[in-house]
C-alpha cells in the first residue's frame, strides 16, 4: 500500500506553501494553474499538491527564459526630447 504525500514530507508543496514561496495569494496560484502558467500539480483529495521537483524545474525554466530589459539604451527607445520653451535658451550641449 502506498502512502499519500503529506504537507510535511518536504517533497510536495500545497497551494498555500507555493503561494508563500512566490509571494502571491492562493487564488493567484489557482488562476495560474487553470491557465497553465504554474508547475504541474495533482489533486490529493480536496487539496492540490505540487511536487517540489516540478516547482524547481518550473522556476529554473522561467529563470532561463528571463532576459534583462534594455529599454531606453538605444535611440529608438528613448523618449522624445522636450521642445524648448519660448523666452528661455535651451541648455548647451557638449
């Protein structure tokens, strides 16, 4: 007979534990799971459990796909310069 995973065994996370880990609400975890934007989990009775290995793999995949923002570093992405006001000289540029 196999034993069911428990909250305290360290190999599975409950929705509450995953929400605390990601600093989100529990309802946000349920929504993300429904939309397919959460690690694979399974129902155990009324609870949803996420295997820790799946959570860590999901986080690693998200970290690998994260790219730093370079917004504002190229001329095309800079905001337009403000027009000079009448009566005031524009600042000199070097």
